[in-house]
C-alpha cells in the first residue's frame, strides 16, 4: 500500500478523537491502534547515562510546531545509531529518542482510478477514516534526540552526523552542544 507524503499529516494543530481511552470506554473513538514503529528509545551505553558519567551532550531540538510520524522517528533513529556505532563503539555513547508517538493518524481510503479521489463507496456517511499511523505532537523547543558521549574531540563528527540526519525529519531543527563539568 502506498504511503502518503508526510506533508499531508504535518499539521500545526492536533486532530481530535485520535487517542485510545483505556479508562473511559465510551471515549474510545479508535478501536484499534496501529503497532509502534519505534522499536527502541534508548541505545548505546544506558548504564553510564544513568550514572551521569557522560560529560558531553548534543541535542536535536525542533524549531516548529509539527506532528512527526513514527516512521520518520524510526528512520532517523536507525540512521544515527548505525553511524554512531561505526564512529564510536556502543560503550562510548548513549542515544535517546525523547518523543513517544501517542497520536493516531486516520486516513480515508480512496480509489486510485478515474474516480477523482472520492471516498470508497460510503461517501460522507462514514468519513471518520481508518487508523494508519502514529505520530508525536512536537512543539517549538522540544528535544527529539539526545546523544551523550565522552570525548570532546568527537563533537564535530557527531554534529555533522546530526545535520545529515535532520532531513529525515519533517521539521526544521537545531543542534545544540552542552558540556557538563
């Protein structure tokens, strides 16, 4: 099944009725939630990160209000993780994805023939749509990924890596370096 462009979903406002309610049954507008595409949220040496042994941090922040699909988060996470394991060993860094995609994205199925994009068979009678993806609602200044590492000499390489990973995200981002003494 073809996937629509991320621009179709990257709205600056949140869509209503897109969460599954476990506490209040009559608020279950969505009966089935799609599977989570982001498989791991913390990679590398998590133990050293919990003990505050890393002194250098690079954070990717969002500079826009946007929805980021879970597929974009997973693609960016895999890209950064694979490059970091080649540059540094898994003992020397920690990578954390700070977003969790709660928002469920719905889509109305359309014919791809000569029907000019009408809804499939039901017209406006059942226009709620079926659940397709998950997304995370991101506001300005929200951290997306945090990379922690030991050596200051690796800063330039990791910054270049972050700038090459940003085009996988549907928003403008900034990369900030922090050092803890």
